[in-house]
């Protein structure tokens, strides 16, 4: 009979990665710890803080050159805008508590996104007040007065059957685990409305996203306890940076994990820089979309294998600008633009922690996927050209400061997860379980929250699981 170690080496789970098998030879061994955590985002850092309070030794490995994961503040740009993890609900009890404990201030925004917008539909500019009667408005009569960015909300209003934050993965709601596009069609939403909803939906495509995923998000917004939106003073990245400073063992940056092996009594982790780390237990906090590129030798369940390979992540690409002059004051039109085309959405916002006004184009889903085929320079040129065509006054008034693609980020492969049809009850709550000495956390393993608070929720759960 095979012993445990030889069995683990033989299992087919190693095929999760397309890379060839990695040898342990000629690598530097590091002192053994109680727990290794892969990923220095909110979930990994919060898990590390809690385990350290329990008296355990914890080593956090981070593949990139900075702390924060998908909380990323662009300090090199005036106003230090966030390119990931911006909004904090005042009902985020865990985050608010941690911020208070660490002296990280939460502030209210000086200006809210919203208000009047210019719509650009099929390349045609339409003032918001002209939308209902515009010849470019191809919605049916029942929909014509609904503004494009409100079509999804209007179509879903009053239809959410979920009553609690836990309902979304319960078997009794499996009838809703269908394509969101199909759900909308069954509710007499027109093809043109479907197209416009899809243009800037918070997912990759409404045809490949489950309606249950949309209801889940709506339930969290309605019942999650938040009444207003806050910001982390100085930028969202300030919170994970403060969390990392509490750790006795510093986070090791530029340590990209390429292999994980559960040997039964311990777990070994190999990094691309040639270092090996060993611990009694391992917590993986990175997105599954990035985890699939790590060779794993362990007894993962079939559900874990499928989830790692198939869980979907929303592609988001952002183009951040320096504002040379406020062109909207010159042409007397709203600064915000909602487009069904290549620039997605353009909006401005006064920084809540400085007097600087920031601006960006925000591309979701298929728009982001197409943008990611271009180089940063080509995308910047395309966006500026389109902005000039739509708003001539913008010529020379803005310059591209930074392009950030979460889809092209090798350590994220997307901004946040979403569920495809039939994935809710198939993956949850099964993927919250540990596989031997390997445990999983991250916003994709939260049940009652999403985003930042979901990441923290998952960290509390995984710490309670460790033996």
C-alpha cells in the first residue's frame, strides 16, 4: 500500500497547472513556521493578524512588489486615486473595527459619483434630459424613459426573493441559477435594453453570469447594514499597509509561489526566486484565477479542482487621467459620460483626502477584454481620440497618467469573482472546506459579504477552521 506522501505525489491534481513539474532541488530552505499565507491582500493579512494573536508564527508571501492585493492606490498620480477597492460601506463592521484599531481614518467623499451624465450610444452624444425623446433611443415604449445606467435596477426592482444574506447558495433558490440574460428575457426586457445593460454591467457578460449572482449582490447592498459610503483616508492601500506593520515576521514581497505540496505532516511552498518555505498549515488567499497557475500536489476535492479552474472573475481596465483643465466647465456639459462603446464610463471625483479632482475611464467585461488586447500606449491614444470626438473641449485638457488592467494582472486575473449559471450550489459552501493542510480564504469564499468586508469575513472563517 502506498504511504500518504507517495500517494500525494501520484495524484492527478498536479495537472491543475500547465507548467512542468517543479523540482525541489537547489533551492534555499527557510525556517519552518506554524502557518504560511499566500497573498498579502486584506484576507491574507487579517488571517495573519488573528493567528499571530493566538501565538502562532505566520509567514505571508506576496508575489508582487507591494502590500494590498486588489486594494491599490496610485500614489504617483495627483490625488492618489484608487484603482481597486475604493468604496467602504459604513456597515462594514470588521473593516471599520480594524481601521479604528490601527488608526486608519475613514472619511466621507467630497463628491458622489452620479448626477447628470452625457450618454454616448452608438457613437452619438445625447444629453441626459434628451434621452427619452432621442432618435437614438431604441428601447421599447415601456422602457424609453428609463436612463441607460438604470435599466438593470429598474428591471430587477421588486423581484429579489432572497430574504437573508445566506439565501443565495441554498438549494431552494436553484431555479434562479440561470443566465441573467435569460432571466431578463423571461421578464420581457427588450433586446436593446439587454444590450445596454450588458455594456457596463458589473460582470463580464450577462449571458454567462447567473441571475442568482445579481440577486446575491442586490441582497448584500440592501441588507448588509450600510447606509452611506466612506473612503480610506490617503487611499485604500493604507489599510493593508497598516495591517502588515502589525506582523512580527515581515511580509516577503516578490515571492511568487510556483508549487505547493501537502506532505501530510507539513506543507512545502516553492517560490520562483528559489526559496522554499515549510509550515504545518497553509492558507491560500489569492484569487482562484491566479491559483490555477500554481502547481498543486495535494488531495483537493473534485469541487475544489473545478472551482479553481472555472470560477469567473470580472475583467476591469481603468485609464486614469491628470486633469490639466476642467473641460466640462468650458463646454457646459456634465463631466460624467456613460457610453456603450470603447470608453465605457468616464467620471470625475474630488479626492476625499486632498483638493485634487481625479478622472478615469472605467471599462468592464467585454470592453475591458478588448482594451486588454492593446498596449497601454495604444489604449491611451484610443481613449483620448474618442474623448476628443465626443467632447472636443477635452483636447489638451486631460492626459493619461496610468492604465491599470486587473485582467492582465498575473496575480489577480480579474477584479472580483462572479458566478456563472449552476455554480452557486455546486461550489458553495464546499469550497470553504480545507483540503488536508491547505485552507482557502478571500472574497470568493465569503458567504454573507462581498468585496473588502467579504475578504475579512473569509479570514475569520479560515482562522476558526485551523486546528
